[in-house]
C-alpha cells in the first residue's frame, strides 16, 4: 500500500533537547502508522565527529559544524540512505526543514534529481553518491560532471527517479562551507521533481551568515508558494522561549495547514496544543525577536562569497553592515498583527 514518507530535518544546533523548533513540533504532531513513515533528523552541529576522542575535540567539531555547516554531508547522506531503504513506487515523499536543515533537504532532493535513489542492495554507497553530486572540483568540466552522475545512476540507482511530493521549508539559509568559499549545490533552487513547494522566508533577519536562499521561478511546478513572513530567522523556524514565540506558532500553523491539505497525516489535537496556548494568560507575545547581537556583529564587517544568480557563479560581496534582507519586487508578503 502506498504511504507517506516524512522527513523532518532540524536547524543548526537544534535537536530534541532544549527549546523545540517548528520542525520538532511538526514531527511530534505526525501520525505514525502503516500509511505514514516518519523520521526526525537533528540539526547540524548537535553531534560531534566520532573520530574526535577528546572533549575539546568534540566541542570544536560541533562548533565547526555550526559555523560552516560542514555536517550537511553526513545529515544529507543519512536521509538519502533512509529514503533509499524505505521508498517504494507510489509512495509520497514529504521533506521538511528549517535553516540549514531546509538546505539539507533541498540538497537531498537535488541528489535524487541528479542520481535517483540507491537500489536497496547498493545501500552504503551514499558517501560516493554525495561526492559525485557535491563535487567541488572547479576544474571538472560540466560534461564530465553529468557523465559521472549518469554512470553512477545507471549502475546503482532505481529508475525512474522518484518525485518529491512536498517540500516544506522554514527560512532556508545559504551558509554552507568556509566563510571565504561558501558553496551552492546543484538543483537546490530549481528541481523539476518537486511537485509542491512551500517556503516561509524571514523579512526581518539581518545577519550576514543567514542570507535567504530562495527557490527560482523555474522551480514552480504544480504548486509553489514562497511567502515572506514578518520576523527574524528564529521567529519563522522556532526556537525562542514559549513566552515570545508567537510568530513561530503562526508559521507552524501556516505550514501544517498547507501540508495537511495535500495529504500529510497530523494529529489535530496535538497540533492545536502546539499552536494555541491553554488560556490568554499564557498566550505568547507576537513580536519580532531580533537576532543580530553580540558576537554576530563581527561577521557583519567581513566580505563574503555567495551565489550570484545573475552571472550564475560565486562572487565576492561587500560587508553586510547589519542590513536587512532585500525583498524581491514580486514577492508575496504576509502581514500579521504584532503585540506592542
């Protein structure tokens, strides 16, 4: 019997310990049954490199992952392996993510677009699949890149390539790689295998290392909504204390409604508990929580490399100096009433 396969990938340094993000809240609302298989994946920077034996080494490993998103590879490979193991023809793949978790699920969708899923007897080759998909060899010709992908796909992957039924994203950010050499991965902005895409983008985020990572116009398949929502990065994806997480609850409500209309199975009572406080006295403040403070200001005065959609390559940009994100002229903006 066809089933939903639901992947929930959390944001940087977010996991089941501490304040829950919208990814974890959504996961807790999911129905788990024969018709819906679910998987929660902690965010980048929550688990240290197992090769690090000392406490300081493990701490540095986690902080490095948090800072440059280096753990995206391991997280993406684990999701890719899970899908390769459990996907059957007719299943519907739902991918949800916040922050770098959103970029991670987009990269998994990109791997599937480029290669397909591994045949079950080939599970274990996901690191090799990633190395081909995410090759950073700048001297590799495009024709050689696609030739390597086609060879791997024909030898080790299922055909046809499965569609991504639903892609649900809370404020994808593009900080992946070293500060002086940020990376972008194939098919993360434009993926014709994605049927339904929903992306909530933070209007009021100002940090240079949390620049928005939008989907492209060509990615708009059967249904597409990319909505600019009031608030900072954490307001959209969650992670603030319950007393001030009013905006993130609205963002959770919006995303869950969109997914339920398209077949996601959710426990409505649990969702209502996540969104609605028990009484007015405990209602969270609907206000913007500003994230640019403290040591984050240091990075505002450094130049950085990022993807330039006009010339289709990585270019150097001037320091951000704490400026807000630039909202495209044709963007859809959601308005909400903020508490004073």
